[in-house]
């Protein structure tokens, strides 16, 4: 690790020095004309692997075999090395750690992580690199797949193979009945020490879970083919997610002091007070010591470094010591010495942005990083401390000087729209961070934006990425791959391609993409140039103005872009895009593959159009109260997505996840046969959390003094919630209990009873007849959108027949609206 980073920093002294060193030379004159792998569509070589080949070498062999056959029709044999005889063989392609590779003295110096060598000697070709025994697709381990990457490099540069998007249709394989390789000797070091394009896996939103699972696997393969290879030892992660559970009682000083004087998670932030999002008191020396002790106990040669990144949260600590570490921020909108006063005011008013009054906290965080580094270097002088530049500690420090042993993962602020001003701002920020002496990696969030709309930022991304690389970019971690390949394909292809083809101009990469459409190349170029023009004309002011008009949460940016997308993608704009694609359809008629790829784009465009139509119907429903048109629009959209999901036009789960935060799809569930509840439920506040001890869930509990409430909206929107606010001056956050009864008719054989909830905001516990049947915390299974999603629980073994059953639900809400806010129903399912 020490030597690896030393070499990296040596190379980065000259921003124009490439990590990739390629030396081509001809050996003996008799070998100058190369050798054949395929001749006239027939195999002229054999693929050789070690007798005990690791998984990634086996994978490399099959990938090479597959693409040679796709290109030429020739099926190269894959054999174990021990099968070879002394007799004259065909040309051999040796993969991985073969004995022949050692005998030929191919590896003079061990390649770095994921480095590899491609070398020909006589009629043999050697592809080898660092390989670990893990399965090739395990991204959460320090996996080395050098030989597999060598094969991908060979396919890219020798056969011209390209991977536009996941799945077979996205594979571009030039045809060749003869494959002849010239003499070659390449030693390649990856240009980035770590690169990751994180891909979420959502189950909801896919009609067929097998397709969902295969899409995720194929997406992983697509990323691997583009050299994405994550090294968790030099990556960034949320470092303190277990600290509250471990230390909140014994070391409360580890955690942020909020403006109200409490040490707890911010109840006004996403997660509603979930410990998962608590920030730390980073000026606390006991915290530094604990971090180092944890590192000492867990470090290994494969994971030698320390992670000190906050839990996906801004800095929030208002303790005097933390605030004394801050350097006055001239851009702050309030007097510097009034920061705490303003923070207290806004916190008391439940503003989720109260922390912005604290100003720029970067000097606080970078000082923290350095303090931890000083402690850790007493044990290991070569250790690296890894943290974020994020939220209110994004801008470079004003005073703190850093060390190359601090790796900063710069998140930045760039999101759609990609204006020239934003790109320049990110360049200036990056350059200033580089001047601090820290090592820099990039961890942006911009791929969350745009939903499934045909936004285009490929060219500006390439410009920014190239600048970062020339100014000390160490690695990347993109959060996240939302899989909108049929509408945002050029963005994703350029992003993936530039992780290794770093010096290749963006226009050349785009030309690769457009060329894959054969005779329709010019029309596809025109199509995406059109969306580039549309996208470049958008400003934040455009979106903010429209968002204010339609009263959209979060301004419609980030994960809610679909709510205001029609401000840009009007019917007229979409019609012009359609017209260009129709020209592409005509141009591609003579080429079946090109036609299929154009059709792929057309399906993506239709998906976007139906999404826009559904949002328009939803907005009309919220205004008029007429739900039927909205339900019909949702059904048309979902039916269409189900019909095309096997084509991989997009990650359906991502779209569903975002849309569920506003659109109500629970009518699907509640259209099934079942038992309705009385619309008038019984309800009681539980501010002291005493309901469990007093058994408010029991069958015979006296609820005669409880209030009436419905479950068609949150408690804040109902009379009982408004009364609370009138009496107490603010909306209620905390525990609330719901009770209702239902009767189940005599069971027939093979019937299953499930209790279905349209949505509960946020956490809940559910009892049937005094027995706990579900404990659903928030966020549920890490999903911060679980407050908006429907769910079911099997109650077959808990119900009584022909008698009243008592349902009790304890809801916990710590921020924003709360309660059961979508319908509840007992569903009756026939079990085969």
C-alpha cells in the first residue's frame, strides 16, 4: 500500500503523466507479422488456463471465447494447462497464472492492484494480472481481477468490442472471419486506484422479479466490462452508523449537540431522528481515540486505512468547542457571532435547513481528519484517513493545511441542469482542494437527477472529468447507477468509458455510441444533439420557478425531478424528439440490429412520455379530487413498463421508488378481494411512550376516551392533529396509536389472510389480538422512502373466525407528517 500510493503521488506531480504505460515493440524479424487466432472462420488458437484457475480467470476465458465466437463464428477451446502436450499445438492464449507464463518470464515486476500484462511471444499470447480468489463480481471485497481486465482491454483494442448498455443488444461486436494479432507487449496500470458505480437493487416496480435479478447481474457485468473495480480500502463510507447503538449511553459526548441542548439525531432531517443519520461531535478527543481503537481492532493488510465520514448528513454540532473550530465564512447570510441564535430559532420552528445558519464547517472537518491522522500515524505512519467533502463542508478549508495521507471524497454540488457556471464552480473548488495537499477522489450524486427523462450532460461531464483527472484525481465512486439507459445512454456510456479510456476525447466516445446504430448513425446523433440543446437551455431558475408554481417538494430536483419535468419536456418538445427517432427507424430498416437499437430508444422515449402524462394526471387529481383519470394513467404506465422490462430500457425499481413518494399506487392492492375496515378508527397520542407498558395493544383495552381519526391522510391533516397544533404551537412528532376491529368469515381451505397497508409514516409496530405480528422500523431495510410505500404482513395464524379481531398499530414519527395515511385492508388470498 505504501509503495502504491508513493508511486501514485509521484505520477500525479505531473498532471499530464498517464497511469497507463504502453510499450509496443517487435521482437524477432521472423515474428514481425503476428499470428492468427481465427482463420477463415476457423479456430487457429486455444485458450489455456491454470489447472486451478481462480474464478475471475475462468470468467476471463469464457468472455474471450464468447466474443471471439460472436465476431468470427469460431469457437476457441478452453483447456487446462496440464492437457497441453509437447506436440505442435495451435497458437496458445495463456490466461492468468499459468506455468508457461512463469517460464516465459512474462512478469518482471508484480503488477499493482488490477494491473495486467498483455504480451506475445512467438505464436503464443499471454494475458495475466493480479487475481484474487473471490468471485469476480464481488464488489464489496478488495477483489483483484487483473486477468479479466486484460481480456476486456484486448477485446476493446484488438477486436473493437463496445458495451453500450447492459444486455446483449448493447454489445457491439465487429464481424471478422479472420482475427490476426500483431506482436504486442503492454504493461498497464489502471488510471484510477478505485472506481465504483454503485447500483441499487429495488424489488418494487418490477413485474417479474426474475427479470429484476437478471437486470442487476447484467448491470454488474456491464460495469465490470468498463473496468469498474472498487477498492474498499481506499473508498469512502458512512463511518458511524453503529455508534449510537454502541455509545449513546456511555459516551453521549461523541454525538452532535443540537440547538435545543440535546445530543440526538436531528428530528427535522431525513429519517426523522433516525440514529442512522446522526452527526458527530468531531472536536471531541474521546471520539478520536475511539475511532483509532476501532481501527486498531479491525485493520488488516487488505483494509489498513481509517474511515471518518459522517452518516450522510451535514455537520450539526453546536457545542462551543466545535463552533470555535470554525473559520468565519464571509458568504454567510447572517452575522458570524449570531450563528447559534439563528440556528436555535429555526430549529425551534422545525426547519430542516436550520444547520445552514452554521455556515461553512470545512475547517472544522479537515482539522478533525488531521487530528485522527496524527493519532493513527503513531501506530502506522503509512495509514490514510478517508473522509467526505459534502454539504456544509464542501468548500475547501480556509486555513487548515492537509496531508497527502488524507483522502478527500469530493461530493460537490453539481446536479442537473449542468450549466457552464456550475461546471466552472466545480473546477475551481476541485483545484482549491488539490492545493490543500490532500489526495482527491470524486463521489458525486448527479446521476440521481433526471428520472427517466432524456437529459443530456455527457459532453460537460467529460469536460469536468478530464479536468479532475489532470488535477490529481485518484479514484471515483458514483452514487448511483439509476439505469436509465434508453433515455440517458450517452451520459452513462461516456461516464463508464472514461474510467479507463481517460485520454479519449468525448466526441470520439460519443461517435462510438452513435456508430452502433449503423445506417441510422446520423439520425441518432441528431436525436441526442437535440436533447443536448434542450438540456443546455435549462437553468435552476427555470426549475425553481416551476416548482414553486406547482408546490413540489424539494423543488422537483434530485429524486423528484419527474414532478416538474413537464416544464422542460413539453408535448411539443417530446414530439420533435419522436420525429427524429422516426427518421432513424426509416434509416435503420436495412439493418436488424440497428433497428432493434433504435426501437430500444423509442421504448425509452415512450416510457418518459407516459411518466409525464401520469404526473399531469396526478397533479389534476390533487387539484380536482377526481382520482379515476390518475388511476387509469398509472395503470397504462405500469402495464407498459411490465411489457418492456425484459428489454432493460431502465431500472424500473428506481422509478417506482421515487414515484412512490408522491404517487399512490395502493389502489392495486386494495382492488383485491378482502375485508374492509370501519373508516372511523380510534386514536391516542403517546408523547411519553407509555402505551406498550400499559398494553394499549391488548384485545380488551378500554379505548372509550380515545379520539376518532381516519387513515386517508396523516394525523397533521386531520382535526385531531390540527387541534394538537393549536394547543401546543407545533405539529406532533412522537408515538401515536390506532385501533380498529374486523371480522373474518369462517375460513375455507387453502386461504391466506394478509394485512395490507397503503403506507405508514414512519415506523410502526402491529398487533393482532394482543400478539405482535410486525415490527417495521424506519428506515425499513435502509430505505429512507419506506414511509411512502405499501406493505403486507401475513396474519393467517393470528386471526379468529366469526369473532371480532382487534388490530392495534403504534406509529412512531419523528419529523414532518406522520401516521397511517393510506388505506388498510385484510386481503384474502387463495393458496394453491
